């Protein structure tokens, strides 16, 4: 298993144990089966983006906080080689923690790359009312927030507070590559 997957499985286990939750409790709170959670924590499978969203919601943290490992928090400069890269095993979505969540900072920056034709949907936001700023760098992206559809083209910025189910879709023919800044209160 790659270092990123080991770190994710360890992070999920540590968050669960810090709350004194049994696997059954996390399964109930997240909607992810106990068997799947056990396999994730043992490093036998890598969670999908959707499962990570469900886990972040259950823990009451942002996705950036879920990926709360990697470059030291005190570093002002985070070299590209030190930016955590995770790939969704289901969709091929690539998530790079450009500026990870860190103590003393309210925001994080993520670079996302969604392959052509791929969609990632989240039924609920991890934390309600988080401020987001998404800038599309390449390709096209259809962002759906609740009932609102936003067609984005290179250079477009979409600002929103996330309080509804949401989906990212790259209609193609090229991947959709974007920067997403998330601000916590």
C-alpha cells in the first residue's frame, strides 16, 4: 500500500479512537459498513472520495482536516514534492493538498483533477456553511450545488457556501483541473 493510503487509514483509525468510537458507531454515524471501515483501517482497501466525504461528515471535520497529515504545519513554503497526492480508486480523481489544513490557519487549498466523463457526488457537506472558492484552470467542469447547475470554463471562479448535496462532473473531452480554497470560520 502506498504511503498516502497508509496515512489515510491511520488517520481514520486515530480519529475514531480519539472519540472512543467502536467501528459499529462510526459505521452508524457515517453510513459506511463496518466491514468496509475495518478493511480501510487495516489498509486492505482505499476509500473513495464519496466514502471520505461520509467519514469527514461523521467526524464533524473538513475534508482537508481528514487529510491532516503531510507537510509540517509550521512550514511557510510547501514544496510540490511535499504536497500530499491522493487518487480516488473509483473515479481516478486526483486530490493534491497544495496548502493543507494547519493550526493557526483558517483556509486550505486543494488542486483537483477529474478525468473526462467522471463525476463525484456528495450527499451532504462535511461541515455546513463552509466558504469555497473554486477556480477552473483547465478543461470544463459542471458543478451542481443542490438544484443549481454551474458550467465552468478555464479562468472561471465559483464562490459558494456549501450547505447542500453537491457534485463535480468533467464532461470532457479533457480532464477538469481546478484549485479549491476552503475557508473555515
